[in-house]
């Protein structure tokens, strides 16, 4: 009987993962998080703890004695651009997780979540142990990986791509909201980027399959998590709009779109208004970002949720039936 300790289980991926494991009939689960669960049905699995509090964290590890650790807890926003220590949860917090794990003789595996942002777009398909982060968050996740690699534990590093689905927050919750309100403006398909995204139910399936795989297949290796078929942003937005509103998404001429993005940069700079368009968003919407998932696919041949329209409907049902804001 596996005893699974999850850190950050109150977050987006963690909430879905706990639900997935419960449905898989895992009985012994614990969620370490500073926030209560988004899904209040999971409250009994929750232990309130900051991973920066070593003594409290260590006691929970010792009392529970896990056989598997899945470390999701992290600061994940990109807002800090001056002080790397602001991402200390991704550095000292990981050191604490590693040290607590080393003391557990029953521990078989530890799965550590990193980020695709340890590399700039375009570098992700090269040597997995070469790094090229473009922001402090990415730098902090590089340190997450380096701490893990030096740990001498039976580690597997997981780099999620752009994950979306039930219980999500920013940025993709906003993406759905803007479309629903008629405030989302798309580029034409021929200018829209194609990217690797991941529906969170598939992500949970991948995590579980890696978790139960033979150690020789996954130990001391790095895997990206995402759907095997990339998505064009226009196609995705248009499908959401049709399912939500029974009409196509608003599409602008790409030259006009770019001019509005320049206006958006100016608006943000003077602090007048948080304009939804910016040149950063333009670059993100026009540059392809397709990640090589062949190593993941070698372990997990097929994903269970491959129909994009069905995945959108599942997500919309969750938005309708679960108001995240009241639980956070």
C-alpha cells in the first residue's frame, strides 16, 4: 500500500491529482500546503504547513512516513524581477523537502516539479541539463533541479508545459473569461502560434504512470508533461467561443492587433490602465513553442483525454459548478 505525500496539493494541478488518486483507490494520502484545498471535499487530506518551516515539515514527514513524495509546492508567478530570494520556496523549500525525504527509510521515489521556463523558448529540446532561464522564476526552478539532482534520492523531475483545465487560475482562467465576455481578440490563424499545452486530466495520468513505472525507466530522469498533439491558439480560442457562445472568436487584422499592443505597453507604463494587450502578449501569441515529448511518450503511449472539445466542456462545467474564489 503506497503512502503518498503531496506538497502543494491545494493548487491547480495538486487538486486534480488528489482527486485522480482518490478515484484510483489510493487510501493513504496527505497534502502539505499553506492554503486550504480549492476542493473542500479534500479537506481531510490537508496538513497546513509552509515548506520553509523545516521543523514542522520534518515532523509531518516523520509521522506519515511516505513511500512516495510528489513535490508541487512552489511560488509560480513571474512578477518578481529583482530579488531571487523572493522565490525562496523554490530554493530553500526544495532543500527542506530533500532533507526531510532523506530521513524516510520507507521512501521509494520522489517526483519533483520544475518548469519548462528553466529554458527560453526554443532551447527546451536540447540537452535537458543545460539551462537558459529568462526570468527569476526560471532561475529559481533551475536551482530546484540542481538541488534535486545532488540529493542522491530516487528522483524524477517533471517539467509541466502550459497546463489548463478544471480548478485552474491565471492565466488560462482569464483566457476563458475574456472569451466569454467577448473581450478576447484573436490573431488570424495564419499568424497564431502553435504550442504544446496539457489538459490537466492528462497531466495527472502522466504523473501517475511515471509514479508507478519501474525505477530503471524513470529514476534520475527529466520528463515534460503535456498533450502529444500541439494546439493552435486561434483554433483553441475559437472552439471555446463556439462552445460557450455559439459564435466565432473576435479576430483582428494582425497589423492592427500589433498597434493595439503598442498602445497597451504605453498604458501599462504610465499606470493608466491594465490594458489586456501588450507586445509581450503579441510575441507569446505569434511564436510557436512545440516541446519534444518523445521521452514521455515512450513511457506513456496514449493519453485518455484527446478530444479538445470534450476537455473544454469538462472545464466549463467545473467553472460553473465550483467557484474557486470562495474557497481561497
